[in-house]
């Protein structure tokens, strides 16, 4: 059974650029969430999508956005990158509220 | 605002010893998760605790949830080196977002 797939695995971008990260959830999982992990702030919730609708958003600036497609795949976009956006971005999917979240391997973004 | 606190933040223990990691949270919730993370890796789901009094065990790890005390524990029995990792608890707030504790870095020495 395929897990949660995130692409790319690694990215290096320059300040001011934008970036798009992709997440393919486990087949049948309609809920997709995104998290940012940094050494200083730990794991922080970005947003959650279900059936193409954003149901919740964390405390991040508007430069962080996302969307979900009809096949449940999700993308997140960060515009006008800042050095502080360097992090491991994790995507998670689940089938229902009573099941756990399965996390992907993450995309490690470095902003220089 | 929900706050999730883990302690200790760092734990160095000898193989064969027992220890407990504590996870306290500040608002009512009856859904709590434990994850393991190896260096440079993603999060691996360990336990899903969905009700007061829930207890789950897998190998040398056992997790419990006391929603009245807003406390979950992860107990390690007879630790082995392979358990060395960082362990996170996370509380499911609003049914669709996780608030994570700061993590407990566990090092098991031979």
C-alpha cells in the first residue's frame, strides 16, 4: 500500500522566490494536512483540506497558501520566500477522525 | 490557545531501564497521538488514543490517556538502543489540526 508521497524531497531557493510543494495522500484519504517543522518552533500546523475545502488554517502569514484537487492531491505554495521559511514541510493524510494521521517523508526547503 | 507540553525534553537512559515521558495539554480534548521521529526522517505513528482511560501497548512502549487530568504518558519498559529517537505527543484540536508538544529526545545507551 503506497504511503503519503511528497515531492520534491529537497529544494534550495533564493529569498524572494516562490515555491510549490506537492503531496499525494494515501488512496482513499480525503483529509490532507500540512505542517512546518523547524528547530526553533517545532512542529506547527499550516492548514488542512477536505474534499477541496480548506477547513482550518494555522497562524502563518498569507504568503503561505494551499489547495486540494478533486483527486485529493494537495499543493502548498510559499511566495516571497524568507530565510525563516527554511524548514521541513510535512504532509499528512487520514481517512477519518478516528484514525491516525500518516505523514509523508517531507520536503526539506532551504532558503538562501 | 491550546498548549502541549512534554517532559522531559531530553532523556538519556541505560538499556534495560524503565522510564515515562509525560504529555500535558491545556484544553479539553479526547484525541491524542504519539509519534516517533528518527533523525532526518518523517513522523511514524505509534499510538492513537481516543477516549479517557485509553491504554495501548506495542512492544516495549505503552501509552495512556487521562482526559480529566489532561495528561498522557508514554512508558518505556526495558529500553533497548533501537528505541533511541525523538517522541512527540500531539493533541487533535477542532478535529482536524494537531498541536504538537516540543518532543522528547530519547537516547538509550548500551
